[in-house]
């Protein structure tokens, strides 16, 4: 682990395995942190924030270190990508560009580090000068998931560090190694000791970290159920909390859409990353007049998806990330059939002998789905699409918003008036029109409802890691007698 600038083992020597989901075999080990380790990491971050060189680092210096890190990520992108493939089975051809692109976050937020401005405020009280200042919150606890371990770490790291905070990260126990390698790059970039710390292990390690009294802010990405627990933890000690949680996002296909383009976009929205993304377009809403045409093309293209070795450049879908997720997805195949949905394709383990013992399932489509079915309401987090028929625009909006989540949505239509109407009525934090699953460091990302609190990326994310201080300066002379407000005033004529 990385604690106070040093690579250390667990204080009791405990370790755990990281399992490659493609081979279903252990390939690396990581330390299992103790409560003592977590405490050391948090106190190191506290010392760096309050009294170390980071406490006096200028915005320009923070920006320089972020640029240093960006350059190192560009140099090490392939290695970081390959390690993530070993950890979670996502495609190298996806993780390669995604990982190298993380350098862009460093460069973007290096610019914001030097432009975290307050405001002058013209209040309606005479003889005062008023302004606001934005200051770092303090020590940030970041708890990151297994599906995009470095991307979702960077979404927290870059704005938090740009704003002048220090950080302790607990990556998922499924994907710890890539974060430890990232920590090496942070050290090489020149960040002072204690600014960035990594502790590894299971859920108990995350609980010790988020509950620690010296933590000022918790940034969490994961399931809604765990996010609810994190929010309660923050509430107990009035910690600031941001949560990027689950989704059951609608991908709405209207009859006037380019159907072939919509099929490609819907496939990318649900089957990319083996469906293991919070923003997956898992509810496919299709206007009834094109339902048959769309579904036929959707199934035909899905059945051509190449499932296999995530390192191979021709593979289009890799494995599920771990045994627990594999078992969960399989259970929903049975649930869908029992609820009365029509299994159009997939739904069984991929049994090609060439795939070995990997955690593979086939991309799966259920038709004739009703929005009250469990497969349409619960986040499966796997390659399972539920196709739902709608009659008109109003019904499409009603079905789309009939969910406890509100992370994302897609709209496929060539009617510009309709697009603006629908976008204005959908309850979702991100809406893609005639595209899907695009993100960028400059665009805020987050959800409504049970999809979370706060926003990541963009200028808005800096605000998640700063406190606002209001300053009042009197320029009019002596303070009036508080018990005689008229004292010293000239009588009215």
C-alpha cells in the first residue's frame, strides 16, 4: 500500500488474491489493511494538509504536479490498461484508449487549479466590501469500484487535488493492483508524502476509512445500497458526501430515428463493458410502429458479437468481473423468463471450449418486457437488455421516468422539436441524443434520485471539493452602538 509516501505491507502481514476473471485464477496479491493501517493513512493525509508542504503549495505548483502526472499516464497507459484487463476482464481495446485519456483529466484540472475563483458581491449594505473565497475541504476518502477502477478514481482525484485537498483511496478488493500502480505514478510526479495514500482490502477497510473522524469528505462510486450506508456514515459526523451510484437508464427509440444507427448505439449502451457500467442503457424503449423492425435488427447484430479473450483486438465482449457478479447475472436470466418476458437471444453461459473457465455469459435480450418486471426495475449490471414497447411520446416519457434511478438516458430521433421536448422532461443527469455512453472531463456527470448526490467532472466537480467562505470588510469607519442603532446618525431633515 502507499501510506505517507512509503510502500508498505499490512501491519499484520495479511494479503488477499486478485483473480483474473478470464482464467478464473489468482494472478496477484495485495495487502489486507488493518484499522491501524487506515488510521496511519488518514493521519498522514491530515498532516500533509495542515502542516506539510502541501499546506502551502500554490495553485501553480498543484497544476504543475498534475501536468507531470498526465505525462506519466501517457507513457504508462498500456501497462495500466493491461493490468485492469487482468483484474476485471474488460476489453483491452476499450481500456487502452480510456486509460491514456486520463491524462486529459490531469491537464484540464491543472488549468482549473489556477482558476478557482471567488466572487465580489455587491450587497445592499453601505460601506462594506464583500467577497467569497473557495478553499479545500480537507482530507478526502475515496472509495472506488471495480468496473472502471482508474477512470472513476481519476474523476475524484483530479478535482480534489486541484482544489488543494489530500486523499486516502480504498479501491475495490476486486481491482486493487491498478490503483497501486497509479500510486507509483503519483509519487514519481513529485507529490509530497501524505497527499495521496492507498489502503487495500474489503468492505471493512472502506468502513474504517469513511467512518474515521479525521475525514472531511467522502467520494464514493458503487451500488445504491452501499451508497445509502455511506450517506448515513457521512450524516453522523457531518462529512461532505458525493455519491455516483446505480442506474436503470432508458434508451428511447422513436419511429423517426435512423434505426440502424439506433441499433448500434443501443448495443454500445448495454453490451460494451459486458454491461458492467452504471450508465448502461438497460431499458430499451421502442415505439410500437418500429418495434418489430428494431428488435429483429437488434437481435441479429447482438448474435454476431464476438465474446472471448479481452486482450484480443477482435473481441467485442469480455467476461464478467467476478464470481459474485457472474452468479447474479445468471439469476436474472431465470427471473426474466419467470416474469413472462420473451428471451430473444442469449441467456446462457457462453460454453465455447476456447473460452476455458472464464466468467462468460452471452449478450442477452428480453422482449415483451413490462416496466414493472424486476428485470426492468433492478440494476443487473450485466449484458442484459429489456425491450419495452411504447405507443407515443407521452408514454415513452412516463415509462422512462418510472424508476427510482435517474443517472442517464438516450433519445433516438431526427425530429429536433421532439428531441428538445423529451430532453426537457426526462429526469436524468446525462442525456445523449443519437449517441450513447460518451463522457468527458469537461462535462459534469451524476444522477437524480437514487443514482446519487453531486457531480463529477467539469467545473462543477471542483465545487464538490471546496468550501465557500464569505468575507465582509467594513470601509465606513466605526461600528455603530449595537444597542442604539441611531447613535452617531444625523437627524433626518
